[in-house]
């Protein structure tokens, strides 16, 4: 009977994970679930269940350590600067050739990028970005999630990309990340507006002087 009760407790712990709204409590409950299910599988002789949760246990430990490290690093970020080092475990590396488009205006913004190597140009305003720049963050958090500009690689580039779903997950998990992204977006929009105004001034026809 107590083995049956253990099985019900394990099932209840899985149900509880679906009720979690943030990642740290979810991972903690998932670890409890792994222990309960592994114990239930061993005692009931259901070895595939036991093996599955023995494998999932270190996976959940690793993810819990990553999200705790992210929260810790982002909470200690001065002046709201975005700590890319803390985000790298959640990002994937990608390489692009010179001339390739990193983003295209109007496309769905399903990820944001961190430029590690190379240079890119934001077309339309003639802005060049180098290593250390964050690209595509505005579209990810925009209401319509559409790319605002086409970005083309001027050289061979290497980027880390963070998917939109993961970026929003981290945003709701850690307010410091959201604040840092907000500062970047405001700074980017202000700079782009200034560059657009400068371009409009240069393109305006000269007014002839009165005789």
C-alpha cells in the first residue's frame, strides 16, 4: 500500500510542476518528482520509470544551477548593464558569412543576438555595430514582434542567439534582466532617431540665399 501511496505522491509532484509560474520553484519540484518516481520505480519493479528519472535528476540539477547563477549575476549588475556571460548557457552559437542577413525588416522577431566577432550594418540608417553589440532585442519585445530593420553582415560574423521564448522566460524570472533590456532598447531607439534626423538634414535640399 505504501508503494502505491509513493506513486500517487510522485504523480502529484508532476502536477505541481505545471502550477509553478517561475523556473526555480519548478526545477526544485521537478527534482523532488525525480526522487519520488525513481524510488517508486525501483520498489515497484518498473525499471524504465526508475531509469528515466535517474537520468532527468542531473539534468534538472544542471538547469537549476544555471538559472540560479543567472539570477545571481543579473541581480548584481551595476547600472542595469546586460550581463551576456550570465546568458550564454541559454544561448546558441551561430556563424554567418559576409553579406548574409542577420535580420530582415518585417520578418518575425523570434530571437535576439549578441555579436561576438565581426561587423554588421543596420540598413536604412547606415549604422555599423561591432563585437559586444546586442542586436534584434527591440523586435523580440515589440507588440507585433516584427523586425524594424534589415541587418547585414559586413564581414564574417559570429553571434550568440537567444530565442524569444527563452528571453521572455528570463524576463519574467528576473526583473534585473528586463530592466537591462529596457535600457538597451531606449538607448537604441534614441540613437536611431538621432541618426535618422541627421540623415534627413543631409538629404534636405539647400535653400538658396536671397539676392
